[in-house]
């Protein structure tokens, strides 16, 4: 049995996206900037895709910039909003402690360049409080960036309310919606979003393709210098095959979203119920306000890495912390942000399920995790100390 339960890291491309991609590579190889028909046909396809993507999030085509993915979109949005702020003498930025590193590392860089950064807490449930956000907004705040859904614990943030507060105070609001686009309903107008980042490979599209939504009237500067593609906001010959495949993948994801969410939610809750039976374990993040595909647990007395290796032997691909931090000894900044202590945060497991998962597969996961946790605790010195009372249980 092979169960892929790491869809938050990346998803498998859909057959249709692969079909569209190869078809484009064969038939629309022209450069969209060229004047002859082969180039212009590619340009038409590009603009059709832009229109389609815009419709899917209730934006206008000119508000969509194609990029190489979530990280690039995040970098461009933040650096751009920060530069626009500075022009008005505003250099304060608000974000949260559990953003993706594409946000946190960009904020670090801005901080080194004289910006002041406020990182809001996300509390035990992994959700930002709007009253705390409101209190943090100052006259010199130029940007608020809060992710729509967290990539590790799946918690969903009150984006519409945050956007509303920002709108009232004249502050630009960006959201890293990489985990949400294709999985949750997004309506940039209704949700008061000024800038939004998305990535194709998180919704069955290809890697290395994404987009940035930037509301008309919100200043956008380019990250990559060069040609005049994307209205001068993102130089470089367009990755048309990737863009068309992303568009097909997003169209399908949005069309099937409700059905998939209902199925995944049922399986998610079955996994949560089953894994909660493991003694000294705890679910990370709010049980309800979370992505339908996300299950994240801490198990006391074990190492997440060992758990993953043994689960892989049982045919289960899962994750512990984020892919970027695994391999390092630092525990996940997300789990620390929700108040898990280092030792407990080390024993974490993230299962991010796809819509094709079956009930039998969920039962296999539960059985395997139970076996592996018990096995690892069997020779864990930490567990022995906990059992003999030398150390106190936290969970
Ligand atoms: C995956 C991810 C990113 C990075 O997207 P890439 O397309 O891989 O660069 C950014 N933010 C979040 C929340 C993600 O899950």
C-alpha cells in the first residue's frame, strides 16, 4: 500500500494539467512577445489563462501577475508594499509568528533595512485574534500580511475581518493563500484582499508556477528586472505551459472543491479520532477551523524524524514540521508559536491528505501510527523518564 499524505508539501499533478501542459509545449511554443502568428497565438492563450484565473478569485485580469510560485509572489508582495510604505514615511509592518519562511525571511530582511516588524501571536488554537490585530495597527503601518491557512497545522485565519480592518485604516493587506487557493472559496473583493499569493503545485498544478493578485490601485514594483512582460511587473519569458496547466488545475479544483472538502473532512475527523486514542498525544491547532485535509499531532516521548522513516516503510508519506525545516534540529516555528515546548514539538506528525484517500487507507494510517509510536517509545530514554516519573508528562 502506498499512501501519499503530504499534499501540503506538494500535490501530484492532475492528468488534465499534464495533458494541457504537454499540449502547450507542442502547440504553443511561440514567445508571447513575438509579433508573428505563432507568438500571438501563445499570447492569446496567456491572456485567456489570466482571465480564467481572475474569474476564479473574483479579480480582474489586469490584477493577476504570473510568477514562479508562492515564494516569489510573497517576496514581491512584501518588498513592493514595503517600498510603497517608505515613500509615504510608513515603515511598520504587521504579520504573525507562524507564517511561511517566504514571508518570515523577507520580513527579517526588511527589518535589517530599517522597517519595524510586529509579529502577532497565534495562540494555542493557531488563530490570529482580530482585536489584537486592530490594536497593533499604527499610523505608520504600511502593510499587514497574514496567511489564509497555515501550511503546518492547517488553521484558517479570519481573513475577511482582517482585510476589513486594514481597509478602514488605509493599510495594504496581503495574504499568503498558497494553502487555500483551490481548497477554500476565495473572493478577493468580498474578503477585502489587496494582495494574494498562490502556487500551482499546491492544487495539482505544476511546480514553479504561481500568481500574485494585486488589486488595481495598489502599488506594485517588480522583483525581476528585464523585459516588459506582465505589464512590466515581472520580467522574463512567460512559462506558458505551466500557466495553462495551473489554470486547468485551478478550474478543476474550484469546481470540485465542495465535494472534495466534504470527503476530506470526514477522513480527517476519522484520523483525528483514531490518533487521539494514542496516550499522551495532542492535536495541534483548532479542531474545526482547519483545512479539511490537515491533521497535525504531537506525540510525547518520540522524535518526528524516526516516526516518518518508519511510516515510510509502511507505505505512508507524511511530514514532520515543514519540508524546509526538516533536516535541521530546530523544532517547527509553527508549533512553538502555538505554545508547544521544544521536546513535544519534536515529536510531531503532519498528515495532509488528498481527495483520493479512502477510509481503508485512513484506518491503515491510524494502525501504523499507533504501532510505530508504541515501538519508538519502547526504546526512548525520554519516554522511560516519563514513565518512571523522573520527568513530568506535558501532554
Ligand atoms: C508551499 C508554500 C509556499 C511556497 O510556495 P512555492 O510555490 O513552493 O514557492 C509559501 N507559502 C505557503 C503557505 C506554502 O504552503
